[in-house]
C-alpha cells in the first residue's frame, strides 16, 4: 500500500492518481461488459424477436431452448470439441515446446512456422481446410492420384465424425500459440534445478515428469484459460468449415446463439442460450480466478 | 541474453535427437500445409484449379490473381479490389492497438505497484470481460454508438476494439509487472518521483517484451475481426476483412479460388509481418508475462 | 429513460438520418457482390447518377444475406439505417411492423405499380396499404436443370411425371454418372423440398401445411410421402454432396458429371456464363409433378424511413428506377430471374426466361403462385429455419419419414 505519511496536497494527489488512472478502464468494462451482460439476462426473459422488446415472458425462452434438440446437440458437441481441443493443443504444444528447447538448429525458422496460423483469419483459411478435408478434391483424392487407392478420409462428410475435423483445424490454428507459452515457461526455469536433478541421476523422462512439468503449472493454467475461452467462442471455424453441417451435426453453442439471435429472429431464445453460455464460462473461470488471485496475496 | 539462453541441462542421445528433428519437421509440414495450398493455388490460372490436383504445383505460373485481388476484383458495385480497404484497416488498427496497450500498461502498473483494497476483485472483473461473446454486445453497442453520434465512423470502431481489448492487455501487463521488483518503485518514491515519472523512467524502459506480446495479440485480433467491422463501419470505411468476405462469399458466379486465396494472403500480410518481425520477442515476452501466473 | 424503448429508438433513427444523410445520396446495403450481379446493380447506380443522385455502396456478403441482416440490425439500432436494403419476403414485413420502413405510396401511385405487380408479390411489398419496398425480380425455385447431352446419350426424354423422373434418375445412375447434383446445405435441401411438396400435394396442400401451418397437414400421410420422396432423391446424390456450394453442383451438370440439379432459376446464370444455350446444351423444366404451380421468391429493396426532403426524393427516385421496365429487363436477363412486373417485354430473355415469365403470369392468373418455403416467402424466419432443421436432419439420415413428419409438427410449434 502507498503510505501517505505527509498530508500535504501533493501526497494526497499521488494517493488518488492510481485510482483516477484506473477508473476510465473500469468504467468502460462495467458499462460495456457487465451492463451488456445484465441487458442480455433481461432480454432472455422477454419476447424479443427482430429487435429488443420488453414483453415479459418469464422462463418461456429457457423451456423452449431445452426442447430444441439441436441445442442439446450443440452442448454435446461443445463437450467433445472443447475436451479434445484443449487436451490435444496442450499436449502438442507442450511436446513441441520441450523438443524445441533441446538446442534445435533452425529454431528461429520453426517457431514462426508453428505460430503463424494465429495470424490468419478463418474466412479463407477455412476454405483451404475445407478443400483439404474434402474427399473429392483433398487428401483422399490426392492419395488416390498418388496410387494409394484404398485410402479413405471422409470425416467432414460424415455426421458422426465431422466434429473431429473441426478439432483438427482448431488445433492447427492455436497449438502454436500454446507452444510459445510453454516454451516461455521452460526458458524461465532455473537451469540449476535441472543440473542438480541430473547429477542425482534422474533420466530425461523422469526429469521432465517429476520436475519440469510441475514447474510449468502457471503455463498450464494460462493455456487452459486461453484455450477454453477460444473453445467456447469458436464460431468462424465452424461456419467456414462445415456451416454447422452435415445436417446440424457440428452446431456449437456460439453458432446456435448467433443463428437464433440474428437469422431466426428469435432474440429471446438467443439471449437465453447466451446466458447459459456465460454461466458455463463463469463456472469454469471463477474458481480459477479465485485460486489465481488468492495465491498472489 | 540469459532470458533466451538455451536450456543447457538435458543431454540427449543421437537416436533421440533424430527422432526430435523428425517430429519437429513433420509438425511443421502440418502447420504449413494449408498455407501451401493457398499459396500454390493463388499462383495458378483458374482452369488449372477446377480441373486439377489442388496439391500440385502450377503448370503455368501466374500472378494475375494477386493483381486482381489487390485492385480489380469485385467487392461491391465497383470492381476496386482490396486496396482501398487496406488503409481503412490500418487507420483503425493502429490507434486501437496503441490506446489499448497504453491503458493495459497503466492498469497493470496500478494493479501491481499501487495496490489498494479490492484491487484483485477489480482485476478479476477486467479479466472476466475477456470472455464475453461478441454476438451479445452487438445490439446494445450499436445503440450506444448511435447515442454518442459515432456510429459508422472509424472512431466508433476504435472505441469498440479498445473496450474489448482492455481485459487481455491488462492481464498481460499485470502479470509482467508483478514480477518486477517493487523495491525499485519504492526507492524512486522516496526520492520524490511521482506516479507518472516512475512509470516513464522505471517501468516503461523494461517493458519491451510484454509490449510486443500485447501488440501482437491486439493487432491480430483487431485486424482479423469481421463482426464489428461489418456492423460499425460505413460502406466505404469498412475494414479489409469485410471486403475480403465480400470477395469470397459472393453468392453466384464462378468462384475464383485463385483470387480468393491471393486476397486472403494479402489480407494477412500485415499480421504475418508482425509475427515474423516481432516473433523473436514474443516468447521472451510471454515468458516474463502471462505464464508467470 | 429506457434505453431501448422502441418508439424512442425509431424516433432517434429518423432524427439521426436527417442529420447524417447527405443532400441527395442513397446508401444501399446489399449482398450482390459477384461479377454479374454487381454489374447489373451498376446499371441502377448509373441511372441514379444521371439524375444527380450519389450511390453510397455498402455490400455485406455471406449466408445468402444473413450477414447483411445482422449488420442492418446494428445500423437501425444505432439510429443510422441505410436508405435501401436488399431484403427477402417476411423480413420486409417484420421491419415494416417495427415501423422502420418508408411510405412509397406517392411514387407507386405515380408509376402505377398496383396494376403491374402480381398480387402474391404485393403481399411482401406492401404493408397496411402502404408500399414499403421495390421488388427487383421474381425467382422461382421448383426448377430442374438437366444436361441435354447426357439425356440424349442415354435416350432419356424430359421427364413429365414423378415416376418418369425416378426412372430417368435410375438410368443415369446405372450409367455410372451422378444422377442428381446437389449440395448438402440446409437451404439447398429445403429448395428441393419446395418442389417436392408441390409435386406431392399441389398448391392446396402446400398452402395448408406451410402457409397456414395447419398441424394436421404438417403431420399428414401426404407429408410422410413428401419425406419419402426426399429420401428417394437422397439415393441419387453422390457421396461428397454435403457442404458443397450450389454453384459447384451446377458446375457438375454443366461439365457432364451429373445429369440433373433441382435449384432455383439463379442456376441458369451459371449455365449461361459457361457458354451453354438453353434447349441445346441444357434443359429447364419444372420439378416433375409440380407443373402449373410456381414457388417464388423475390429480391426487393426495402426503403427505410427518412424524413429529410432531399433524402426522400432521392429514395423515391431510386424506387422508381428499380421499377422501370428497362432496369427490370436489364437486371433480370443477367440474374436469371424474371421481372417483378408483368408488363415488361420478353425480347431480351432466353428460352428459359421466356418460359419463366409466361409461367409466372399464368400462375398469378390461376392463383397457383406460392411463396417459397426455403427462401422466406412462406413463413417468418423462425419457422423457416425450424423447417430447415427437420428437412436437413431427415435428408442426412437422422430419422425416417414418419418421424420427420412428427418432428415437423413439433418444430413448427416451438418456432411460432
């Protein structure tokens, strides 16, 4: 705490400056984030259709929401997608980071190669992925041209597997970023600890499993936060790759919400799905923030 | 130099090393593949794309598609290409990135070095704001921009991006400054330095890496945004992503894939450039920043 | 003060427009960004600039206008709506109910629109007796496009009935080619559905089930038959159909990889662009069993409320230009559709276009002109999309025809 031992004006001013500096940001966040969240909660109890309106309908939107079979489909999809996406991104990111940390020649070239997908917008990258995954022109077709006639890869056309192709493209886009976070974590570990462990005769495997990976805990947590927020917000990816299809097989809550709010003119139902999404996020984030911020004190 | 020094501790055998190299190379193929598809097909004439193998190298190399995407492709009533929209994006992204980075730096500085009661709760509130789905803010945001009279202007768009960038930029700077020795700040205070003096003389000079991280993150997100750009900019002031979308999503007519891919790469060039130029500092910045927990 | 009070919002919208709109410019929100469409729109732009009216272009492509509709919502909420917005069917009426649209009666009376626009179309261009939008074209969806060379080679005559159509599809399939070119996207599945509903139950059933939303008709045996026919068609598409864009499916027919495509008349533009001639290289005919009926959708420019005198006159001039016979002809020749007014000479149109114009006039006369389910001219967006859900789920094999009919009843009920 900034101790104000003198009570002259300047010190008082110094005492207030930090709060004054913080307040515009706080004001913006309170209004544009929390104000809008409250507004959305309110909308979810109204009969809003094309624009917000104020006829109170109680929980009707919520009960309609849970009767819609593709809302439950989209939740199941999010479960599968988020689990695989977070696990694979973390695993791949960690693996790449550990390997890249072994005095690799050409690290300066490899690192941007892993990172660059984050820089591209999915509006068109989606098309490239769509082609690649399409059995008629993509990987399957190419393998056939190269003589491997029995090769089959038609997940994107299959109702049961299409969601996994979304995972593949999503992993491609962000795992490099996760790699960078782990790499940074690894570079931050005191090399004395490693040396000591090696002198004790620990194998490489044990060294990483027992010492290095536990030390990366903050990196794991950051990665988890960033990945889960990306997973829940995933929208462009699905639209570009499958458009929610085949049928409605790859619908996610974000696409569901958008379509009810803006294309189906059922803003009330869209708002209620948004509220459920926000509650889910809060359920994941608040324990994390609590743990994180308590540790700091 | 110590920060980016290679980890010296692990000894690996020849077989392991070979395996590592193979793994890393295979991984890089995975990452490069979509870019390869885009690049190769942007250099082919259209007939070769629709008739042939999408992985094959062009038989006739041509940069016609690139010229078309830049200056003659149809993105509206007039065939202007992406060129006029490029500057719109620059005009929006530069101020938005600068403002949100400055705000993030000041917030991080206050939250770590000038702590007060409940400051962690305020930080928690800001952090949670990163998670708001953008779809729900569209309508209320439009209303507020309308009331402020900046709807359909670049100023309005900058405001929107600054607001939704504060959460992440504050997160980055706060975690970075948390590791910065508070004693230095106290010493300067005793010497009579004020709030802004300390920030300028002591904090800023050592903030290079985290500024890079924050700029990269913000630049990428703002540059690639479509929803806000389409909703809150006027037709001729629309950012590049909106123009790219109009180029790619047109509903009828022959799909000129070569032009689409060329356009996509053109639209991504600034972000790619930022990644490559600043990429070296990126890991270093992350190391000191967000992953310290 | 309530921030989002509807009345205050519209009032704000009107005031803001006054201060922002330049003396005589029109701002036009649309999603016609492909070469041919944009060129056709440019005709309108040139026409207006001849009258000293500037054109402020605001294209937002994507999802058949979905992105544009989202943007429109933001613009209206901000109190800064565009002058004119490309729009379809019930969306126009929804906005009219919000009180956001202009009154074009003065122009309409002067130009005599009431006499020349078919009544079925007026239902979407007028609200409470006021003209609110200017229809540009009439598309119709129950068309089949066929590759003539394939049919000739296999000795298939143009099918006139459902059974003949199935026999023709069988013959093509046996030859190893793809019988039906199709893209598995919800709206494309629903476009086929339009034609099949007409072919099974005719106009009366169509109206009862999909315009009146009679739950008995929605769950009837006839509906089960509709879904059975959808499943039959599903058997003739290739393995890679899902997610394919419609114009790539058209390309399959053009290139001789596939024999038939069921698609709206915008598909014709693809054939013409590829240098094909109707009657010689490709055939156009109504979905077998649905001849005589026409399911239509119409692109219109809905005019948003402006209060400034100059802006109003610019808007009126734009509406008049859209409805002028010369623009209607020029635009629709390019777009593949037919004019929205029935008194436009058909000289510049090709064989399919002439057929379409004649059939439209006949259907309007005989009261067999119905709004397309798939394209938002039968129901509001919520119901339309609920129907999409069931049709596309069934088409992708999620459930059988009986279940589909049951699901349809439930889905429509929830969406209402």
